[in-house]
């Protein structure tokens, strides 16, 4: 029975706790403050918004 | 001509600002190359293993499918009886193909999104070896009759510790990559990956402790089984698939996701509701009524995350659907996105007691499972591999024609499986509810649908063989080196024009107030 209680308590703490902590951290760190910037965080100067990456060639030596 | 087409090329460096832009761009390109290179060995090992298990899983799928309408087929060997072959198929595709493809994609995504290199990559190769060993030993055990007897957990007790330790290695490594991040923003894909990397190892360990290693007694087994059975989809396959779509789709189109706000809502509502869904598999079972009702309510609440993801993907693709003519990854990813919306809404319906009554314990459920794990997840993983592989091997895909054939065999194959099997399943369910129809008549009536399923299986098998050929050719650099990106339609200028035109249309619509510019929010 002990193992059952450990697993149940662990699940509650790990699931609820990790989700709550992550959400609190994210709000405090300002992760949700500028959502527009968040959406474009996967782009950069080399692969900017407006350039489809399927058109860039995969050969490494041809890269800038 | 090599490199991006002139239409989208940044203007030539004439002044200081432009020069510094080009320098930054070059630095970012080098950084991305270094990150891709650091992940390449473990990701390729995971991908190659997943392809092996995909083929093995397909073989067992075909054997199980044929046995459903030709009982004599391979029935003289006890190793290949239905009771062994079917769980082997399920475990191989879940733990061999889907999990290994997913882990490879997740490692690559996490490194890219954190903009940090993967350190000590050899340990992850070790985890892949462990994972393969676990799946292989489990498969041999189930084939020789040592079946634990709980769905998704058929592997005997010595396998879970092997898989769990591999899983923990992967989880720790991806969290270390995140810890070393250069990108301050946590992109929505990363949230999904956290769900997979933090919650799933615990769920897997906890469930194996409670059901396989120290089995608890009675009806609680059922609720734990389905807590796991639903969560392996909800916090393992679904988040990895959605993380992939949320990254690869905007990157291919070169435009941010329509509404980042919806993306965030989608993730957090999934985190809140998905975990409660399991008990809807036990409607009518000997469980407390409140547990099942809570689960049904949570299943209906899944409309929120599913709707958010569906709207987001559709609105990002809006006016860009012509790009499907060109991009191999996009085709698979968009197919996967549509299937995700379809399968999830179907799942919501199935959770209602009235719908559950005729559909449960019929082939309708099998069709539903395949729409999810194949239509959504597997197609998305194919798309991810089409995007990731050339960036790791430095070698373009060998043949646009084969890619196109792969897509059509898999797309038609899965539709041919899901649509007739759903219909057949409904007929089967309604007949079983009618006490005037003898059970054997119900069995006879479903036989034709089983034959259609085997035919669809043949199409899928051909698709998988084509993909394996493409994969091996890419991995081993076989064939002639291509001098331009492999697109399904070779006219790159037309592709660029299509996308630029779509972008202009969208901008005009936004200016006229027709479309809400989501990315500005």
C-alpha cells in the first residue's frame, strides 16, 4: 500500500506542483507580456519573417 | 541558382545598417548550423531506429489485419497467433516507431528553440540503444507468450525499467539544453515539449509501479490503466506532434503563427484538462459514477485546446494553401493538423454516453485510434523528418516523385482505413445492440470492412517502403547530389511568387480590416 500512497502523492505534487510553478515562473518572467514578439522568436536575421525556409538549400558548404 | 530566390533576398549591402544585418544573419546561420550539428548523431540514431520499428510494426499490423478476415492465416505457429501479434503491433508502433521518432524530433526542436547546442550527445545515443533493447526484449517476450495483459503495458516487468531509464536520460538532456538557452523567450512548442519531457517519464514510471511491478488490486487497475492509456496520447504523442507543427509550419511559410495568444491558451487548457480524460474509456464499467462524469466533462472541455490549435493552424495556412503544391514537409504537417482537429472532436463526441454506447468495443474505436496515431501523429512525424533530415545530413531528399508517392499512398491509405472502418464499426455497434441479431451474423457483417482495412494496410505498407528508401538514400548519401532544394513542384520561382502573392493578399486584407492580424497581438 505504501507504494500506492507514494505514487499518488507524487503524482499530485509533480503534476499540480510543476504546472503551478511553471505558470507562476512564466508570468513573473514576463513570458506572456509581448505575445507578438513571442510568435516571432523562432525567426532571426538569417531566417527572417517572410522567407520560406523550404527554399533554402540544405547543403552546408553553400550556406553563407 | 543556389540560395533563396531574388524576390525574398535582403537588399544588397550598400550602407552600414545593411552590412551589419548581413553580419548578424551570417552569425545566426553559423549558430543554427552548430546547433543542428550537435544534435545530429542522436537524432539520426533515433530516426533510423524509428524507421526500423515502423517497418516491423507494419508487418505485425498486416498479419493482425489479415487474420481478422482469414483466421487460418499463419495460425499454425503459436508465436503468430492474434493474441500475440496484435499487442506486438501496438507496442512496436507506440514505443518503437512513434516514441523514437518523437524523441528524435523533440531533441532537435528543444535545441533549436533554446538556441543552444546539445552537450554530451553520446549519452543520448546510449539512451537510444537502451530504448531499442527494451522494445526488442519486450517484443520477444510478448511473442513467446509473456504478456502482462494490460493494454499499452503488455511488456513484462523487466522492460519498463529499461525504457524508463532511457526516458529519464532524454528528459534530463533536453532540460539541460533548455537551461543553457540563449533565447530568452519560451516558445509555445517548448511548453508542449516540457509536458512530454517532465510529465510522461513520471506517468510511465508511476503506472508501471502500480500495475506491472507492484500491481494494486481490483477495479482501481482499470482506472489507472486508462489514466495511462489516455495520457500516453495526451502528454506524450500529442504534445510532441503539436510542438512540431507549431515550429515547422511557421518556419516553412516564413510567417509567425496566426495568434500566439491562442497558442498559449491552447497549451495551458490542454495541461489542465487532458489529464482527466482517461476514465471516459470506462463508461459503463464498475467505477464510481462521479469519476466517469468528471472525465466526460473534461473530455468536452478539450474542445478549447483543440479549437485553439485548429483555428491557429488554419488561419496561419490561410491564403497559403498553394504552398502545399511545393513543400513536402508542409503537406504531411498540414494533413496531420487537420487529422488532429478531426480526431480530437471525434474523441469528444465518443466521450458522450449516448455515442459511447454503440461505438465502444467496436471497430469504430480502432478507426479513431488510427486517425489519431497515424493521421495526426505519424503524418506529422513524416513531415518533421522531411524538414529535419536534410538539415542534419547536409543532403537533399533524393526524389520528389517518391516523396509525392509516399504522401499519396499514406494519405489515401489512412483515409481508406478510417472512413470505411468507422462506418463498419457503427453498423457493428448498432447490430450488437439489437438482441434479434445473432452475434455470428454481426461477425459476418463486419468481415467485408476487415478486407477493406487490409487493402488500406497494403497502401500504407507501400508508403512506408518508399519512405524507407528515401530515408536510407538520404542517410547514406546515395544517388546524385541535388543542387537545389527538393520540392514537389520543381519551379522554385513560382513557389516564391505564390508565397509573396499570398503575403500581399493577406496584408491587403489586414489593411481592409478583413483579416485580424493575429501576430500583432
